[in-house]
C-alpha cells in the first residue's frame, strides 16, 4: 500500500461515525460523578480546585467504559490513583523545565510500555500523562499539590461509589460476552447448512472465556444462568462442524444431508433462544418446530456412523444448555470447584508478577510496544518544548494531543490523529461560540461542562472524532470556570493540537515499528500451535487409556491465541505503507485458509475421541510420531522462507490407510489434515525474504 492510499484510508477510518447501542443510564451515572465533584469544589469557593478535581472524575469515568471483565469500581480507583501520583510528581517538577521534561519523558515511556500489560492498562497510562500535563499548569504550592492529588483521587472514589450504589445492569458485560458466543455459534450453524466447511471466528468464545473468570467473592454472587452454557457452547461447535462435514459427517446430497440441514437449523434456533435468554435474563422460549426437529423421527434414525453419533451428542448438549439457562433468572448459587477450576481470576497483588513479566517480555528493540514507548517518550518531550517556545501559552496542549492519539500501530495513530484534530476543531468552535454569545458565569460553565461529559460518555463508542469534539468543548467550558479567556483558548487549542498531531504522525514515519516483517513469524507460530493441538488429539486416539483432556484443551486455547495474533498482525500489515509485505496478500490469505482448515479438521476429530477403554491405534501412533518432527521442520521452513515438504508424513498415512481394517474417523481426519498442509505448502512463496522499505 502506498503512503497516499494509507493516509487516505487512515483518515477515512478516523472520521467514520459508527451506529452503536447507546447506554444513557451509564452516561448519566458517569456525568453525575463529575458534577458532584465540581459542585463540591465550587461550593467551597475554589474554581481552580474544581477544574483539577473534575479531570480526575472525568478520566475515572472514561476508563469504566472500556471493555474489561474486571469490576468497574476497581478500574475507577486504579486510574484515580495513577492520576493522583502523576499529578503530584508533576507539580514537584513543574517549576523547573528540565526536571519536568525528564519526568514527562520517563512517565510517558512507562505509559507506553503499559500497553504490554493490556489495552486498559495502556489507556490508564495515557490518561495519567494527559491529566498531569493539564493540572500542573494550575498555580499552587506543594501543599496545594497534595490537595489537588487528593481531590483527583476523590473524583475516582466518587465514580467508584456511584458504580457500587447505583449499578446499571449488573453482570451485563459477562451476559453480553456469553450471549455473543452463543449467537456466533447459531450463525455458524446456519452457515454450515449451505457451506459444510464454513469458517468460524473463535473470538466470541475467547471473550466468553475471559468473562467467565471471576474472583472467589464474585463466584458467590454470579447468576445461575452464567454457570454452564459457556462450557456447553465450547463442546457444541465441533459437533456442528462434524455433522456438516461432507467427509466425516453427512454426504453432500441425499436424505442424510437434508436431515443434517434440519438439525443445524434447529440447533441455530435453540442457540439463539439461549443467547437471548442469557442476554436479557429471561427464561428460554423455544418454537415447537425446533423441538420437533431435535427428536428422532418416527421412521428411525436417518444418519449413519460418525454423523449419527454427532447428532445424538448435539441434541443432548442443546437440551443441557436449555436446562441450565432455564434456571431461575434471578437465582444465584456458589460456583463449585469443578465449574470454576482454573478460571479463578487472580487478585490485584497476584497480577503484579504477571505485569512485570509482560513488561520484561516486551523490553527488546524488536518489540513494537518498546518502540512505541520510545516514540511517545520522544514526541511528548519535543512537543512540550516546542509548545513552550511558541508564543501561544498553554504549550502542554501539543504533547497532550500527541499522547492521546499515539498507539502502538501505524493505522490507529494516523486515524486517531485526523479524528483528534477534526473533533477538536468542531468542539472548540462550538464551545467558543457559546462562550462568546452567552458569556456564561461560573456555574453555567460548570453545567455546560457536565453536559459535554454526558454527551462524550453517551457517544463513547460512535467514533474518536465525536468524543474528541465533546472533550474539546468540555475543556473550553471547564477552563472558563477558572477564568480563562475563550478567544485565547480556541486559538491555542486548534494550533497546538495540530502541532501535536503532526508530531505524532511524523514520529511514526521516521521511527516505525512495521508489522510486515513479523508476518512469517506469526504464521509459523500459528502453525506450531495448530501442530501441538493436532498432536494432542492424535495422541489421544493412539493411546486412549493415557488421554488427558486438559492437554487437549490447553493446546486448543493456544491455537486460538496464535490465530488471533496472526489475524491482528495481518490486519495491521494490510494498512501499512510498505512495498514488500514479506508475504503477498494472496499468499497470506491462502496460508490463513489452510491453517484454519487444519484447525477445523483437528477439532472434528476431537469431537470423536475414543473412550479410555478403547483399543490403541497403531496407525495413529505412527502418524503422530512422524507428525512431530515434520511440524518442527515446517515451522523452521516457514520462518526462513524455505519450501515445505510433507512427503514423509504422506507416506506414513498411506501405510496406515493400507493396513487399516476399517475406515475410522482418525484416518479420514489425517487425510484432511494432510490436504490442508499441502495447501499451505502451495500458498507460501520460497526464496529470499525481502525486507520492507
């Protein structure tokens, strides 16, 4: 993609306004927290403290809208604590330019590295730097700095208290995550009716798994509807694929295929009904037609072999899902050890070692997180010095704009930069016109600021340009409380926001962290994870008595994570202005399809694993023994751009096919797996890997 096209796509993405579900009650609760803090400070008669404390409540409210499975009060208190510490340190160094620049550089570097822990942590770090830049410009002493920091933390405490006292749809995020997973499987079942090898995106199942992790205290209060359906959904998906597959399941044509289509349609109806019941905390309502389809016909079973076994298991699991979801919707019961298992969420102190390991893992030159931290560190320091040198005043707005738009990847940084400038232009224009025409007093300005906060919370998910406009107007009205002239505020904000946005964009052009060179590594990691999953499943077929379900499950989760990493990497690389991708777009798509097929056929075999008392399979054992070294060679070949060779594995399968007394599911799946690996070999080009320019 050329630079001109990349910039055009980034601008279009940044200015896009999405239609999404609004949450007015949550927006009212968040803006009420800001109003309470501003009102208390104005009641004390100190507009400067009102401005400072308002930023704390405002930022704490923003972070509670992020998609995180952790309790919202914890997030509000975490961001408030980070803001209070950063603000106090900023006050101590604000009187000395050199000291403040060094503090700003170090603090922004840590904020950039926080993205290694997770997106919410990255946002908290960004907010901490942004609020420090704003509040340290308000005049005060050291004791006053302590008061400012305490009020900022008080703003977060108010937001956390409101979340606890006035909960809006408790367990709503967990319900939505589980319902989305069930609805995704319902859509998958419908697509399988027309396309027996339709792809499936496992992201909803991964989100549902994250949402199901709870603390011991939460486990005692979790609604009964959220206990069982996720595990059943995980087991339903391979049965759907097995039933629809033309090799393992029903034939492509004939009465068996018609019966399979009917079962898939009924399964989709049941899954949708369960999803609706979970999302809205209501009983399950099933149409009689679907229930009739899920019964064995009066003429007897129409499916044969593996398809019949899959159908029986599918019907049983759907019945269990309905029964579990139909428990009293308001009832709660403790989570048993069998249900909870390893999904206990670690406490905050136990997260510290994991966070430190994540930071250590990304502390290397090749990491895009580390390069982002260096980039935002340099840009914030340069922006502050440049903004201070310009004859506008309020020079902190330049680094503030840079910090708020910069993200670890190219596309987000550029799209947010365009959206930030456009939204700021609209927001300060509207806010300036209101200030010029109405000349509002202190309390009216405070009320207008709260209205802008409510609009921003309400429209949070519609687009960054919309929220930037609301934030810009909010700052105009908020600084009006402190007596700032609106004419100077509008002019400075527009010019310095443009300067900060240009610095952010220029930094990525001069010091990029392209995703393109990592495509082969990501693909090799996905192949390795898929290989471990296939090895675990075939070993269970080779030695049923030694089967360990946890080993298969963990391998499946690793394969999903590797697939998600590949898809995110490929999506970022597509938007980069790099002439050579390491892999062409066609090769990347073909390789992705081959590995997705590899995962799908392995999942089908998982649905038909033999019982522990079944006879061992010598053919599966030989196939597994050859699959392991073949995968190791293939992973190395993918990374180095060498050709893939599966001839040894194909020879083992042919011997297995010759010696097999009957055609089993494992043998057929092994053939499908080999076909997918051959497709991967054809998709990947070989030769010297060119570096991007």
